[in-house]
C-alpha cells in the first residue's frame, strides 16, 4: 500500500511628575471659568483620589469600548470636573472636595457618573482639540454620550436625568438651556436601550459553554505504559506497548524518545527482537503531521548502537485511515520522512515490522521520535 497519499482595561495614573501650572479657560458641565491648574501627583489623604476617579472612568469606558486618550489630574480650580488641555496634553481635571460629596452620598452615584461621562465624552469626541471652547452643540453631544453611557451602566431614565434636572432653565453662550440638555440625555439613553423610556428587558442568563468533547484515543493495548507529553505539534498522550525495565543507572522509558537526547532511548520489553511492538500517539485536539523524524537504535555511541537491535521497517496507521510502511537505513543519525496526508488526526500508531539484529542484544531501541 502506498505511503500516505489547525482586563480589564488598563489605565495609567500620574506618578511622581513635577508640578506645573497653566492659566486657561476650563468649561465644566455647568459653565466656563478662568483657571490655573497645577499638575501634581499628590492628593490630600481625605480627598477623592486619582485612582478612585479612574475607577469611575474605567466603568464609563468599559461600556463604550473606547480606550482612554487623556490623563486624570486633581485640582480645586474647577468647580466639579472639566475636560482640558494642559501643555498640549489632554486631562480630565476634577475637584477632589466636590467629588468627595458623591462618595459620602451613595444615593448620588448616578450624578457622579453623569458628570464624569459628560467630560469623558468631550475628550473622546475631540471637542477639546478644537478652538473656541464650549459651545451649545458640543455640550449637547457630550450630554447625549452621558445618557448613552448611564443607560449601559444600568441607570433608569430618571436616574440618568437627575443631574440635569437640577440645572437652571436658561442657557448661556456656551451651554444650552435645560430642556435641550434633558432631551439630548434622553436621546442617548434611548439609543442605548433601543426603547422609548421603558425599562430594559431582563437580560437572559448566559448558559455555560458545553465542555469540549473528550479526545479520541488510539486503541488500547494490554500492558502499555502512557505519558501525557507536549510535542512540537501539540499536547498528546503517548503510549508504548511494552518497555524494558531499568538496568542499573540506565532507564528505557518512552519519554526518552522525546527528550532531544540521542544518548537516551526507549527499548521495547518483550522477548525476541520486538516485531509487533507499538507506539501510539493520541492528540488532545485534531492535529496535522507533515514530517516524521526517527533516530533508530540506541544511538548513545556507535558501539552501543550496533550491540542493540534497530528498527528496519515501521508501519504507520492513522485515525484518518492513512497507512503505509516506512523503511529506515541502518544509521544512528536522524531520518526524516514526508508524511503529507496525515491531516486532522486524532491518533496514529507506529508498529515495528522488521529490525536489524544487534551484535549482542535482541532488544530493539528508538532514541528519538519527532512529529512536525
């Protein structure tokens, strides 16, 4: 028969940076003011920390699928929080005293998230890199982003709009009137929920994925010894139908065939020269074998090589019904064979068909076996 015709989102904080200040106009969710923000890594121990702000921001970015394009800095120059540019770098500036009121009042959680989502929206939508500061259209875009984000985080429409309901009715040159802002927030909320203000449907619980099927094993042989090994083509269970027992310091276990050391060898353990002895490989997942490499005999030295029997012919059978004979030369070097056609295998078996006799021992050895 002819031979063998597949974190969480990482966010950085400011660490050990020198302080500097830059005077500019900062626009918060309520209005604009002249500020001089000092960039410093140090926070009052009783203040809302940079890390705590990042925790909130991480939640906001997590539901949007966007990466941060800014740093976070604390300052009492802004009334609450503001998206600003400092020294050509984007920052989300926050007032730690103002933020602490939200930490101390659990019922105002959604108002905190609303403020931060609005300012994050300014950065992510590129508002801070255009000249002119805040304008009603950009404020409405940031409001809509905040509505979308809070809906994704689980807030009701009332909870989402609570912050804006406390604003004054009249707008300004930079910020739109309250009714427009509430409408923008609602648009974002409805866009995320895909409804007109009704509560979201209860999410369907995820069903656990079924366990992967157990790997198909090669037919078992009485008396075989097996080991789980990591081969160049993947993890597999390798078995030898018999193994010669250790003699003194020399061990002849099957793992010797896969240790990359020709000074060690597997030796079969039955009477005669080992014809009919098998090595089986059961792969943990369907595997393709393109080449087979064999160092036949006990290749520790030329003298030992000749004293022990060596494989002359080996017969290969595979789970995809490929089969065929491989003839080996009587040399102690690695011999490689093209095994094209051994695709999508669950297992393969190598059976010793014929041997070269040893000058002293009948035991047949294989020093290395490589699947590529």
